[in-house]
């Protein structure tokens, strides 16, 4: 087997605590390609358990992290660098979802969603980017959502918070480009994860669309798998994506064609 882009590289995967989620799918795909994974999520004990399921588990590390806690983020980043020597890439998939419409969204829901999705993306990215500036290299991929680009009649706070992630990523990309750090954003469409749920009727509605909610269907006729999103993230973190920065890559089976 030839050398992989990720041999000897450390990728910090934040938001990897769900077995069926995009973060953990990304960690698995990267580990299979030789990367050392620093896997992080809120529940440290659960993350340690998940690390044992990655290929060559002894190569990887587990970290508890609250993305709304700046001090905790700093400690986690320090621990990753101490354990692995560097952070070559960041895949930031942490996020909370809320299905409320605009008029039914409470201030507490708005604040909670923005604290994790938008402020969390800012705090984690900034802490990691400062390390990458010291190293003189790095790759960052932020996970947003097509809800940030295609409004519907629910999930106003979620969509707005993910729109903030897109624009944050573009500002980061511009500032960090001359420092050999790329920043890109992946926008998943409807994906079969815990966030989406396992109800087959709900999946069918996502595939067919629901015009009453201004929700377009999926022309490819299937839900995305978490691995579909992981493949895009992995591409952007590797050498094949070295000349791509500031881009919003939508992986939705054509869901946002219109």
C-alpha cells in the first residue's frame, strides 16, 4: 500500500461523539487512511470508548471538550499538541439542532444554539488556528448545513447559526491563506444521523420534499450517509485539497439545486 496523505498527520475531530454522526464517520475514514485522530466531544468517557473502535486505537487520543468553554478548549488543544506534537487538521462537526420556527423560538433556545454552533466554531477554530500559525501550516474544515443557505419554515435558529459558521469560515480563510492554512466549509444536506432521526417516514419526506415547509426533495433519491459527508471533509483536509480555500462545499444529493 502506498503512502497516504494522512500518514503521520494528526487530525483534531471535534464533535465526534455520536457513532452514526458525521464527526465519527470522518474520524474513522481518516484513521483508515493513516491519520492519528484526536477525538473530542462533551462526554469524555464516551469518546474514550469510541476511540477503541478506530483502526489502530493506540495511535489516537480522546478528549472531553465543551465548545462553549474557552478555557476548556485551550486545555484540550494543549493536550492534543502534547500528545501528538502538532495539529495538522481540524474537522469541526460539533452542533446542536432545534426544529422550532422563527416565531416559536425562545431566547434561551436561540442563545443555546448560537453558543454551540457559532460561538463554539469561533472559539475552537481560533485556538487551533493559533497553533497552526506557529506550525506554519494547517487545514480546517467547518461543518455547516444547507439550512444555512436554503431557508424553510422550521429551524430558524439552527439555520442562522450555521450561516454564521459559513461567513466565519470565509473570513478565516482570507486571513489565514498567506500562512499556508486552508479553511473550507462543508454543508451537508439531509443525512441519516441521530440528528435527522431514524423514522423512515421522515426520511421519505426528506427525499420527496415538502413544499408546505418550503423543503426541497433530493434529486438523487436517497438520504446521504455520514460517510458521504466524511468523504468531502477528508478530501479538503488532504493534499488533494491543498489549493482549495474559502469554499462552501454542499453535499446534498442535489437538494439545494433550486
